[in-house]
C-alpha cells in the first residue's frame, strides 16, 4: 500500500501543475467550459438539438475535473479514489465532447449510439469495480489512472478516423485532437521530467495544452451555432422552393429603401401559361422551371438590387442601383427566360415617384405586367397611367 501511495504521489507531482500555473489554467478552463455550457443551454431552449445536451453534460464533468485540479493547485490533498475518479471524469467527458461535436452535424444512428454506450461502460465499470474492491489486488490505482490515459488515446483515434471526415470543421477538430494528443503524450512522459531548475517551465507549458484544447472546442461550437442560426434566419426570410426572398421580407426591404429616399424601381414578372405547364408536365417540372426563372432573375439583379417571390408564379425584383436602367434589366430577364427555358414571362416595371408608398409601387408594376399579359405576353411594359386606364376601359367593355 505504501508503494502505491508513493507511486500516486509521484504521478500527482508529475501530472499536477505548479500551484500558480495550475490555478490559472484550471480557473481559465472552468470559465471557458462554463461559457460553453451556458451557450448550449440558451441555444437548446430555442432549438431542441441533442448535441447541446451532450455538450452540457460533458461540460459538467469537465468543470468538476477542473475544480478538482484547482483544489490540488491550492494545496489540497486528494485521496486515491479522488485521483482515480478525477481522471475517469476527464476521460468520460472527452468521449462525450467528441460525440457532441459529431452530433452537431449528424444524428447518432443506432449502431453509433450503442458504440457510445459500450465505450462508456468500458471506462466506468472497471473503475466502479475497483472502488468497491471487486478487482484483483494487483490492479492498483496507478494502473487505473494509466488505463484512463490509454482509454483517451483510444477515443482520440476513433474520433480521428470516424468523426473528422463527417463534420463541417475537420481542420479545427483535428487541431484540437492533436493538441489533446500532445497533452496526453506529455502526461505519459511526465515522469521523465527531472525536478530541477528550469523544469517548471516545461510543466507550465504542459499545463496550458488542455486550455488550448478547450478554446478550440469553444470555437467549433460557436461557429456551428452561428452557422445554424444564420440558416434558420435565412429560411425565415426566403422562399423554400426558389431561394428568393419571401413577400414579407421583400416588402420590408422595399419600404426601408423608400423611407431612405432611394430611387427604387420594381420589376413584376409572371410566367406565361404556368397552369398549363403544371397540368401537362406535372408539378415537379413546373417547379424546376420556376427555379430556373428565379435563378435568371437573381443573376441579373446581382449587385444592383434583390429579388423575391410574390406568390405562385409571380416573381418580383427591385433595382436600387442608380446606374442601372430598369427597362434594360427587365428586358434582359425576359430575353434570357425565353432563350434558356421552355417558358416565357410577361413583365411590368415602375419607378418610385414622390409621396408613393411601397404597396402602390408594386401595384403599378403589377398593372404594367398585366398589360403585357393581355397584349401578347412575352413582353416588357413600363407603367403609364394612361395605358392602365385604357386597359381597364377595354376590359369593362
């Protein structure tokens, strides 16, 4: 028993940090992990994703581990069971963190879930058996600590092979794993570091490796959350089929431009004979054509305005660049649609005048489009009040 105690004290001296370095890195680690946990809790309340639960649980284990490090750095003496469980917690948290990173990008399948459970059992069961004196006497606490070290190496290799190719930030994840591997290597070789003048700098350098690893994890989590939030926001302001802005967002942007006194022109497009296309070639083909027309409009409005889907086969655009001539832009759209797709479009456009509200501007462009539709289709018409009156009169007669 005495030899086991001496061995563990030696391990603590090797693995433990100088009091100042240990206190600083443990405190910084606690802070970073706490921020990750709070971020996951907040995001989970808005977006129910299981990865955030795994991150939060892993964060609790890591914070417990770092709190124990902080206790040791402050001069506290840990019992053998505390040392074993401290390393077990860190190993278990490392496994959960890697699983959480994977689940940020992909759902865990049944086989992957069982693999995770088996890895957890492989770590916890031997430690539990040792805690209740169910293992042979020759399995000491020091051997269990070594076991947790090898366990982390196993998880690291599995993560490198199976997780890295399947996530969206493979380089950052790989850097994090390499930092962690470097730290594990330092722990394994730590007993060879002589306790003499100048050796403390090496140990101090070792102590910051986990901190760098936590920072990498924080960056991965933060960037993924930002990416998901951007995707959610994008889906809330765009049409799911065409990718153009939806009617609500388009109208809001149009209103803001007009309130700022910007000279805005609106182009209103309607696909000719779209119902017939739906009936004869099916909805799937009609959707393809709609997306093709939308893409042409996006190409032509790039850097001079924006496009939107107003409803059904009606697509709209606003031109905000003063150098662009709305009639030329509208004509290019009409011409490209006729040449590059199996349909044609009727187009109308109108430009803002004094004391005009956004709805009126869109209505004028719609009325101009209607004239194109009723006078032969596949043409561009500029809004003119006199022509609209003639069209209404002809329709009434």
